[in-house]
C-alpha cells in the first residue's frame, strides 16, 4: 500500500506485508523520488493519476512486462499482480496491490471480493492516514514530545 503524506521531507509512505512470514515493513519516498525513473515507470504513478486499476498475470514466458517491478515480482515467484486505487474523500487516490504466489494467480472471485472490500478499506485507511499526517505536522511544528502530547489530547490553556 502506498499513500502520499504531508511532510516536509517524506512525499509518500508505503507498507508491505508478507503473507509467508506475517511480517510487515514500512518504506518512505522523499519528494525527489516522484521524479525518479522507477516511479515514472511504476503502476503506482498511474493509480495516483486516476487509473481504475491494473492487473498483470505473470503466468508463462509471454506475460506483458510493461512495468519493471513485474520482473522483480516474477523472480520472487509471484504469479499475479493487482493494484487498485484507494479513493479518499478529498478526491485523491492512493494505491494498494496484491501479489499471490498461487500457481494460477488470483481466481476471479478473489478479485471481485477485493474490489467489494475497497470502499470499507478506503474509509479505515483514510482515518489512519489523517492521523499519520496530523502526527507529522505536530512533530514538524511543535516537536516530537509536544506534538505527541497534543495528539494524545493534552490541550489546555496555560
């Protein structure tokens, strides 16, 4: 999942969950990363620009390899790659992708189910993203300790 953020140094934050290990890691992209060749040639850019979704089945030697990330996914044994927009109430779209290692990729019913869950997922993610942005703003303008206290509700006139 990749979302843009409001931060003076970080343009976007991403979260990757590995179903095999259950582990998750976070990555961040600075403002210059949006002009990088990797971003310009990624499906994430297309989603951010309004694409309704992209699916690439990585089955067999003749799959369409129009995004460099597909070679990386194929090398990891990924058989299907689906990336969908996460629409927020302000009109922005963020991105969430799924990439199974199942021999035949995703069954069509799984894609339908994911698409049905996206509106609810979007609402929850927007709440979490707004909290992350609020924390970033508090850290930037008040400092980490004071910002954390404000976010935790310690607001009173002194």
